C-alpha cells in the first residue's frame, strides 16, 4: 500500500510489527532483527496489527529519541497522520517519548528495549565494524517493562538497586545491585541472553555477579575496563510513576478554535459517560496529567482531525505537564480498550456479550440466554472464564456461620439460606485430574458487624491452611454473588435481608416477607428478600409474598415459564403455607392488603443495554512506598506472572489477585486492600462490592486460566527459576587466566573443557545494508524479542540456512552435519519459515513449547 499524494513507502497489510526510522525526512524500514533497539538521536514509526474478537486492532506510534531534531520529530508526526489517512482512520495513534513509553508500546518488546547513543541528527556515524569490537555499559531497569540505556563507562553510572550489563563483545558481565529483586535479575539475564543469541549469534560468554565477593575474576575484568572503584555506590533512584489516585482524576475538555484561538473548555469530570462525546466535535481527555487522549468525532472537519497531535502538545504545555507526557489519538468508532475503560459504561452496536448472549440495538425485550454445555468447561477454559464458572457445580459443599467469632457448622438442610445479619464460609470441593481442588467463599452480610467480617477473613485463612494453602479465596458481598456461587446451591439460594440463622434469634421474624426470584434454571437462580410493599414489584419477574396464612406466587407479565418453575421450587423453602399462583393484573384484595396497599411499580420491559465486552487487564500491584502504584501488562500471557509478584487481573465482573509463591509477606497481606483500592480509584467509578478472588500460584482455577492464551499447567514445575538459568551458563568463577585488550576481551581456561562456559558456535556478522538504520554492524541492534533458550546454535558454515527439502521429514541421520535435530525449523530461511508456519520466527518462538512442538509435528519438522 502506497499513497500517490504522500511520501509514504509501500506498507504491507499484515499482522505483527513493522518499524521504520526517519532518515533524511524519509521513512526507512528497520530490519526485523533490529526491533527493540532505538538510537537516541533518531525518530521511529511503529505499526502494530493484531486480531481481536471484533476484527483487527491497529496501533500506530511515533517514537521520539531524546537527542532527535525538531525536523525529524515533525516529519514523524506528519507520516503518522498520512498513515492514519491511508489506513482509513482505523489506527489508534500514539506519541512516545524515550523513557516514557506507553504500556502498549512496551508490550511489543518482551525482553526489553535498548537505547543506543547516536543517530543521524546527532552526527554519529554507524560504521561497519567487527561485531565483537564493542565496549558499552547498559543500565537495565524495570520488572515488567525492561529498558536498557547506554550510559558512561564509569563506576559513577552504577547504583545499588539496578542491573548493569557490561558488554565487551565476546563477554557480557551482568552486575546485579545488592538491592535488586529476583524479577529484575531474571529480566536482566533474559536481555543478556538475547544480546548473546541474536547479536553475537551465541558466540559470547555471560558472567553474572550477584555478590562481588563470590566473583573475583569477573570483578577484576570490570575494574580493568572501568578502573578502581572509589567511594560507596549510590542508592537507586525510585521510578517516578503515577499512582492510581492521580490516574483516577479524569477530566474531559471540548477543544475548538474561535477567532484563530484554541479554546479548551472543561465539560465533565469522573465518572465520565459516553454520551458526552458528540460525533461533530473533538475532545481531549486528561488522565491526571499521566496520559492525554484526543478523541476525533466522525463528523468533525478534516482540519480539526489533522491538528490532533498539535493540540495535545499545546494542551500539555498550557497545563505545565512534562513534555514526555504520553499522547493517544483515537477515532470515533475505533476506540482503544484503555480509552473505553475510563468511562462508566461503553456501549457498541450489536455487541456480543460472553457466549450465547447477544444484545441488539433498539430492542427492549428481555434477553434470551442460550444455555451453555457445562461439560465443555474443561476442554474450553476460555468458556469457563467467560461464564465465570470454575466447573459444572457438581462438587461438595460445606457451610459454616461465624458465631462468637468462631466457625459454627450450618445444618445441611438449610444450605443456600443466607441472612444479612451473618457472615458465612462456604467450602466447595471438586476433583480435577483426580485430585481435590478448593474454592472458599467468604459471604459477608450487609448487616454483619465489623468484628464478624474480620473473624470471617481470619477463619478463612485457618481453613485454607487445613487444605494445604491451596484454596481459591473469594470475597462475596451480599447481593453480588458470582455465577458459580449461585450454581452450587442448585436453585435454592435465598438471601434474607436481615436477621440470623442462629438458634437464639434476638428479633422475631417478620410476619410478611416479599422475595424477588430471578433465574431460569438451577444454575442461575437466586431469591432476594425486598421490602414488603407494592413499589418493590417489577413486571419482568416472579415474586413470592409469604404471609402467616398463604404464600402468593405473583407472576409479572414479562416473566418466562422457566422463571415460574424456579419460583415454585423456592416457594417450598420460604413458606410451608398453601401456594397461590396469581397473574399480574388479577391480584385479590388480600394481596394488596398484605403489601400495605397498591402503589406504582416498575412495569416497563427491562431494557438491556449493549455493554461492551470488557477486555481483561493484568497489573502488577505495589503499595510498599505508601503510594498505590499499578503497572499494566498489555497483551499479557502466563509468562508475566512472576513468582515474587502479586498480580491483579480485572475481568470487570470479578477481580482476581494472583499471589506468587515467592512474593513478599507485606504485599501478600495487603493484596485484598490493594484490590479494594483499585476499585475505589478506578476512573469508571466501579462497584466496590465486585467479588475479589484470591488465587495462589499452582492452584489456579479454570475461570482464571481461561483468560490466558495457551495456559501451561506444568509451567510452575517445569519452568526454570533465575538460579537455574544462571547455573545453566556455567561456572564463570573457575576462570583462572584472563587476558585483556582494550578493544576486545577474551576469557581462556587452563583446562580445555568448555562445558562450564556459556559458549556456542554461531554465524558470522550480518551483511551490509544501504540505510543508516541497517548499515551498522549487527551489534548495533538487539532483537529484544529474540528466541533466547529456544534458539539453537546456527550452522558452522557461516550461513546456517538450508532449503526446506533438506530439513522436512528427515531422520537424524539424513540431516546435514551440524544441524540440531530438535530445532530443524531454525535453519529455514525467513521466507520458507513464514510460508510453512504462517508466521515469523519471532512470533513462533513466543508461543509455549508444547504449541511449537505440535506445529512442528504437523509440518514434518519435529
């Protein structure tokens, strides 16, 4: 795709990532192996496309290096506008400033981003050199979003809290600050391996210094390069991140021009509603100075649309915000998930919700829900997630009431009856793969005392310990019971407004009670007590009116036959009196008398709004600094769940807290408080009674794992820890003979054995390219999403590429010498690889290993 009226180069319409640099005011493609490395003196344009449930989502970024020229920045912005037009206004546009990139941008480079000194504007030349003729120091920061910045080769660049990578061509030394955590060390090692495998073709050694006393030989090399260290290392400077309170401060502005002046008029604050956005206008949404969104209405004029970035930059300057503030420009009808989630609710035309539910614009009739087959839950974990179901609800139940702050067993005959003055613990046990799994519900009555609610939580911890600390804990607020909770009581769930189920009741039960019954089957029915007066009625539902003489089943005009049948089942539990079924409009006088007389009530057919199917979001939680900070992981996968983390997964209807085995005690204890704080500070004004579910590493239920693509249940047992990855590099401390050259460093051992060193024979440097962006030696770039431990050592012939005929459906004996039989696919050319697998090597090696193996079997490369 190219545009005759613009200077755009041809653009491929394909999924994945495409990157261009700005050189001489033109867009020049960057080779794929260089993705993830950015020169500080340059500007780049990044196009990313991915499939979603609603089609293809396209994001368009322009990245500004800290030393780039104003002309280059202007050219990048102009090209983004032209690309947006060429792509018919579908992309979400982003302005990215070095060191302040958005979570979406950072998600493209899973092993991290490297900032290199130099660029066209700064006058640095990238010349072809020996790929090992390198001497640089990288400052590595971040746990979820890793960046590596080239810093001065000096001990003054170091601090106690970060990871530093001394890159000497054939040797990479990772120096871990004494205050680093495991996740930071792991990310640093992933980056080092990425440089080794993709830049140096595996021909480099990695040494790690966790404790300087244990690594005298590596420290000696560092001192030869950096000189002797004088004085104490400085403390790490904490990241200045926006806290959730700041992000919650959303304001919407109408932006327009009047008499050649830009007018910015504030029209609303949190919570924002979608109807504030008029199609004829453009708006700026200010998220507490953390991020600026520009929304462009379909019917707004072209000049207004073109001026979007300019206006956003002007707004930032007028507000006195940092020049690095993130900007996102979005078009009416192509809004990003992050933008929609700043509004109280977002509706879209013909939006499908979950499975078997569709809401159509203009219809007000009740929604018919297609029944789903619970036997599919295990085969399709995404179904379990969508339906919020752990299993088919056929497991065992035990219920306790909190009485005198202790657990008191509830009579099984009354299971399903919950009183608003009590707190209950419900233990649900089910079998999966032949072993028991547990869900522990903590039901909190609206009128329960603070002491009882606290005792409920403490008793839950004790009960969890008795079951090996493997229970999934779910906080349930009265009236907000999740779907699975309804299902396990088989249509007999009854919520009494007040009172208690204790034997010694302090107040007598009311003589007249009214219950609203909603549900069409045993899996989704609940009866809730409401005030016994006529105004509580609703024409869409069935109500039970229990008096001392009779129990009326009042059937509203909008209720279904299934709902009437479920109400009859509940009626036998709430009253032993005779049952009288009455239809709306045919009530006897006694019915109104029991309700205190006739009164107006809701009689319109219930309007079903088209509520956007919420895109789940994963966050790393931290409140150790006294400020509540969350780091979002965009495009998340199981790999993003680190053992030393507490992570929050928001699926809108439920909040999951995932607790890693190695997470610190403080964050574990504060997890529930973090989830409550998250709900409280959410820009959309969330319901504080949303169920909060505590999930422990290794005990994840299906309704959690179903939100992750290709969940691997064996990851926690098979996955390598940081120490195991470190040990696989070999024993670097055994080096006994070191020779140092200022341009190169080589390590040699008196013994000939190379088993203790992380060395692999690999291909030579890559060929020259014409452009500044790919003319450099291969060391100028690191493919930060490299294949690391998934990639084999290429061929010793310097090429490492074979035709598909030589590799496919061949036994070990039939393969060319030097080809790793477990990694045949690696020796294919990029074109052949894409033709056979339908994806790039980068995308292939991002998949779980089992999925890689399956595809290799199908293609004759296993």
